[in-house]
C-alpha cells in the first residue's frame, strides 16, 4: 500500500544559501567519552545473541569466525576478541577431535535474561513498534529495505530477530513486501507500514511546543533547534548571523513532504535538519554512525543534504571520531557525557559494559594469596619439600 502524503505549500521562498565560510570542527571530550565507553559493546552483544540462539548454547569458533568482518570485530581473530572479555565468553574444547567452541558465562546469561525481560515486555514492544513506524513515516512512502533498517537495528533498540516478532504482534502495523531498490535497481525485501498513523506523525520539537503551551501561537511555526557549543568553539560572525536568521525560518515537520522546496535554499536545509534531528531522536542513545545516516539519506533522496546539515550545524550535531568510525551525536540529548533521557535498554548496556570491563585475576604459580595482614607471600615450591 502506497501512503498518500499531502505536500504542504510553504510561503517562504527564500533561496539564500549558507554563507561562504568554513565551520571548524572542535573536539568535545564529553561526547567523545560517551561514544568511546561503548567500544566493542555492539560486537559483544551481537556475538552473545548468536551464541545463545544456538540450540546447544555454544557454537564452534570456526563458524563464528565467518561473521568477523560483518560484525566489524577489530582483532585479528575472533578467538583473540573473546579473550579480551573472559567475563562474557568462555572458550573450551568439547572433546578430543572436535573444534574449539565458545559459550557465554553464567554472569552474561543472567544479564541476557534480564535484557530479554525488557524486550518481551508489552511497553517495550509498543515502544519499538512506534519507533519503527515513525522511521517508516519519515520515508514518505512508508517503506524501507530491510538492509537499511538492519543498519539502524542496534540504535533503535530492536530485538535480535525483530521481523517475526513485529509481524506476529503488530499485524495491523507492518508487513514484509518486495520493492525495487532505488540505489541498486534490484528487487529487495522491505518492511512496509500498512497505514499512516497521524497520532505518531508529530516530531519531538512539536511535542515540546505543545507541552510548553505554544500550541495555537502565531510563533509556533518558528521553532528553533536547541544549540550548544563546546568550550573553545567560536563561529565567525557572518556564520553566526546566518544561523540566527536560519533559526527564525518556519519549521517544517519531518513528516511532511517538502521536496518541492529549492534544494539549495535555507528553508530546505532547515527541513533536512528537522528530518535528521527526528531520526537521531528515534534512537535510544541519540546517536548513530555517520555511515547509517548517509545510507538512509541516499535512499530517501536527500543526497548531500544530510552531509551539509551535519557540517553547517555543529551546535546541533557533533561528529565523534572515536571507536574506529564516525558517530553523529545529538548534542541536546546529553549533559556532558550523560544521556538525559534514559531508556531501559541503555541501562542494560551499561551493565554489559561493567561486565566487559571486569578483570578476572588469576594467581601466579608459587604465590599464595594469604597472610594475617592480607599481603602476598612468595613461597617457592622447592622450599616446601621436606
């Protein structure tokens, strides 16, 4: 079913583009830390899900190794990656003649069960359905190839195998269909939203306006984006002047179709920023890899618009170069390195991080960890012989 989207005629027709000035990138140590502390977390949880989904709750190392590149495991071998986190993974030899296997620890299993309780709860399932429905509504046509959604699966907080769950629990929301990929020209599977949901077609910024009592105000369409800058950041005066004027442009909802606007106009850029802002707000950590944004932007027809939005508005979006990639962070969602809106799954992820960073200390041979004062005593085994 193709959704019918009404194109909103906006009176504002200003074409003036961004001023010819370079906007420098300034490092934000707090947001860098927010990204850095989740190093390897996605890989650990993804591997945990693969292992636990096995009927034997363990898998051969050889089969997991095939997923190394797809999961972007940073070490030379998958075995070395498991060795980094002995509190999560256990490598073992089932029996003579069999290949080495890997399973998860009892502590990791307890966390998995707690995480599963969240995924299986009705409030969380409803939340996931709404997030995914809003993502599909951002496309206008209400459809997205599954491979595009899978890129955002982690950031949206979707369960490991989300398609069967969604189709079973929300048959009036979604269906799987076949579409022609506009990027490759080939047929591919996609998730489709069956009907437009007006109650969900309200952006985060619009919600705030309603909560602040600005509904019905003449200025309610002049919504400005929250902005903040790290210490040491200084915009050129002509850039700052442009930003102030740009903030006063009419706000166009990301759920409206504004492709009729001149692509290089300031108004079109404000709409692109609105779409990108809403996309990041749909994620549970209010951040995602730049690669995911560009992939979605290319599919939606935004092309270079998302790239310009990120570069032109460092007070709204921050790009971190940590953990071997570039991550786009929504500034307003953080106070220093703390996420302001806590999602239950983010609490679980922090527990996984705590387990990952747990050090297992093994006593060295010939050392007894006991004394009246709690000090180590080195006792040579030779001296123990009579």
